[in-house]
C-alpha cells in the first residue's frame, strides 16, 4: 500500500505501477495525469516516449527548456518550449515537466484545458502563477512531488522577496519556504475554488519513496510529471 506523509490530501488516490504513479479521483475521467517512478531518470524526450509505449498510449507530447522563469504558453503543436509552464486544449497531447525539488503543478478544466507548471522559488518570486492566462474558477489543481516546508530551507535574503516573504517559516533551525501555501493563495487570487486545490503531500527531500532530490544528493536525475486529455 502506498503511504503518504502528513501533508497528503486524502481525497486523492494514486495508482502505482512499475513505471509511474497515476492521479485518480481528482480530474475528469478524460484526463490522464501522473508522474514517473525512479524506473526513469528524466531523460527527455526518450524516457517519456518509452513511458507512453509501456502504458499503451499513442500520443504527442511537449516539454520545456526550463529556465526558472515566469513564462507560460499555450501550445498547439508538440515541441520543446523555452518556458516554465504549458497549457493545451488538444486531445492526445501530453504536457511534461521534469523536477527534482521544484513543485510541479497539474491543472485541468474538465476535459477542455490542461496545464503543467514548473514552480521553483525563482519562478514563484517572478510571478509565474499570476501569469496564468485563464480565470481558474472551473479548474482543479494538484500539487505534485517536490520540496515541502519541512525541507525547503532558504537564506535570510528571502525575507526581502516581497511576493514570497510572507510564506516563510522562521525557526531556530532556519528559514523555510512553504511553496504549497504560496501556490494556494496565488491560485485562489486567479479564481480557483478552495475545494479544487489538492496536495499530494510528497516531499522530494524527505519522502522514502525514491523521489529524486537535488538538495539531498546533487542528483542529475529527474521525475517527469505529465498531464493530457484522452
């Protein structure tokens, strides 16, 4: 049985396979979303092509030349985009992000639009969530595996970063950033309903489920998170 840490939103179900975890019971049945297991090391495009083959899907996909920016785009053609967030309304077109501590955010508006966002502290500071080109009233959002406030230690200079300063937790052990609470408030300000935000509660650093963490061991391996409309 798959076990979660204390952050986990119990409304979510995860289906684990050898190759990946599928997110169930959140999005429309027409949406396929999930993230890879440590079977893959995050090589794009080869790993995702192989994953599609393993799970028996024939589909296009797009991914990002991630730059820790605040840039997003709506894609109509499969390819590689120099942004940190992708949206699409096309069927059989998966959107993919690679992470090893940054927070992947899955977004879906029923079976009309899907999105995937790479949210590290730099893109958070620059306002990536404010740049989402939609009212989110009809969307659902899931926070995937990434650093949580338990392990997201940052320097004292973060207290000067206006957009994220109020999401710092200061203790005798240091200063810690809470990316999930930050994401919630930013998304709620874009119209997302509170009941439509879900947190998988999987910390890439302290989870015992073999998620890759650059902070933990300087790994170059990455998890691949994905979402698409059937």
